[in-house]
C-alpha cells in the first residue's frame, strides 16, 4: 500500500506540469526514472520522505537529469520544500559528505559537473540524504530522502537517453 502511494505521488509530481508525454523507465524504491522523448531528456527523481505541506504550491523533489543534446549528463537539481532567498543556496548531506548547493527560490543545483559526479557517487553509496536551508522568512528547514533505489533509477535514466543524439 505504501509503495503504491509512493508510486502515485512520484507520478503525480512528474506529470503535474504541462509537458510532453513521459515514459516511465522504472520505479525503484522511492525513486523513479522517466524519459521525455520530445525534449530528449531523462531523469531520476524522488520526493522527500517527510510529510508535504499542501499550501506550498509546489512539490519538492530531488532529481538527476540527462540532456544529451545539451551535453548535460548527471545534473543534480533539488526543488526545496521552502523557498530560499536569491543566492541563498542550501546544504546537501549524503552520509558524512556535505555539498553546497547554489540557487534561490525553490530550486538549487550543484555548483559544477565535478560536484554532480561527487553527489551521484555519494547517492550510490546509499543511506539517507538531507537538504538543509534557511527560508526567506529566516526559519531553518530540512528535507529528508531515502536513497534505496536511487542508483538504479539514475542508471535507468542514463540508459534511457544513451542513444539520443
């Protein structure tokens, strides 16, 4: 029952915005892998394990994206549960590794492709992940993610776009 609810929530988060049809590449634990054929992009995505606030207006998620036509492979993007100030950023903690994320509003990213690779390596090691930030109102917050299935979803997303040129 919980897995079905998680699957429904993941699909809802991925399909909420108007977009071309998405192919489900697979659901792995709390992570899913999807392909947007029209945009030639693939991504692995998960939602936080924390309860969501329906008043927020958006759904938080963690994703690893692949856009072969733009030469982007393994880009980490986090949609936070609360908006942070412009250039406010956040801190991603995976196991004992800490990564500074840049951005503002609801979205933050790794600083560069080298950080993307280091984050993906940490995600592959498993365990738990947390993203800590300070909201525009000044309150601290944390979004927590389970990593079971993350490595397989990332691999499925990478393979889903491997032949796109």
